[in-house]
């Protein structure tokens, strides 16, 4: 019973969002992250945010939008963003990229590092770390002494929770075949008492620096990258945002640097002419000044 003597009625589960509120949330998502929430994402928006509304004891999405739009609600906007981003990833996703890395991309970079040179690789939109650790394992296969050279992998994501998980480097293996047997044996330890919990070994983690970064904002990194992985990230952005990002990646790559994108992504817009095709969803930056012919892509 409530204080007023009325029977307490459990609030009905939040099952719908009105059109105006959905638009307000979509506008905020786009402004904060570049992610476009299309009409098809309405029920996902309800299911992912309903719990938050209950926690905040808000009666409907309209009140939640009022809260989100307040100047002092930056933290709540982050919560919303984290709830609505897609973080699906896995080790050695799109294995042909890792074959290309091992066989073609890394050998000259390893040679340079062995002569005292600097090598930088960026996993942009790294989610919970499976991608940058797959890069690190591939690197260690061909350069076991990588940690003693000037070779680093930067792993960034907008989602602080994903960055924390990546830093942690612990993975519950629901699909045991996800990691090739050799990599599993060489680069993972099993947590005591939890055989399905795999820990990335310290020598792999030592190569990877995980930090929060919103790709739409400033990039504080100095120096160019030799390889950038930005896979299955821009697919959620609108065309203009994608084009701007490709230009920024091109500017951030060294001459002959490599860009790997997701299986359904393609470099578009002005940056297209600065790349040549390297392989499937793999681009190579032209040496500075040399613009590539459109039809090479
Ligand atoms: C589907 S996951 C892809 C993970 C990995 N690259 C892969 O291909 O397996 C997309 C990641 O992009 C991140 N993301 C989305 N918008 C972003 C932005 N504006 N800046 C940085 N990361 C972003 C999400 O948080 C999510 O972890």
C-alpha cells in the first residue's frame, strides 16, 4: 500500500516511444556520436532505454528527453549513448584482414622497427578489445620481440565501458572456436577456477594502449599511423560524416599507410582519390601528392 492508502500499482512496462521523443533521441545520438538511428531502431531504442527510465522513475520518453536536453545532463547523454551503440565484435573478425596484415603489411614495418624505427597501428572503434588484441597477436607472430621496439597499438572507442573491458582483457568464451587454437595456446591464460574465462597474456596487453576517443571530436594523437583499422564503425554514420572521417584517416596515415574497413563499408567522397585498393576492404594511401585514379578503387 502507498502512503495515501491506495494499492500500489506496478508501472506498466515501457513498450513504445512517441515519434517526437524518438526524433529527439535520434538527434542527440547523431550530434554526440554521428550514429544515425533510423526508423527501424525504434523498438531497439525502447528496449535498451526502458530500464533507465524505470531507474530514474520517469513516466515516459518525453520526460526522459527533457532530462537529456538539459545542459547539466552530459553524464546522462553518455549513458544513453552507451546503451544505444552496437558493440558486437570478435577475435580475428574478417580473418583475411589478419592474413593480409601478417603476410603483406607487417613485414616492411617489422623491418623498420628492427632498425630502430617507429611503428604505430590504430584500432579506431575497438569495442571490448578483440580487434586490437588480434592485431597484437598477429604482430607477435611475426615479431616476438615487438615490446622491446618502438611499436605500439592504440585502441580507442567512444564507449567508456568498452574501453574498460578492453583494458581488462578478460573474455568469456561462449564459442570456443572463436580463437584459432594456436593463438589461444600462445596468447591466453585461463582464469583459475573458470576454464571458459580467458585472459590475454601481459605481453600482448603491453603492446596495446586503450583509451576513450570520440571519432567526431579532436584527435589528440601526434604523429602518423602506419595502419588504421576502422571496421564496422562508420556503417552507423550518415554519408557526410563518413566522408569527413575518411579524409581525416587519410590525413592521419603515413604515405603507403594501410586502412582496413568493415565488410560492408567503402571509402567514399574526396578521400577516395588518395587511396588505391590493397585488397578486400583494404586501402593503401598513395605516396604524398600522388592522387589515385578513381577507377583503381
Ligand atoms: C560494431 S563495433 C565494431 C568493433 C570492431 N571494430 C569490429 O569490427 O569488430 C562499433 C564500435 O564503434 C564505437 N563507436 C560508435 N560511434 C563512435 C564514435 N563516434 N567514436 C568512436 N567510437 C565509436 C562503438 O562504441 C562500438 O564499440
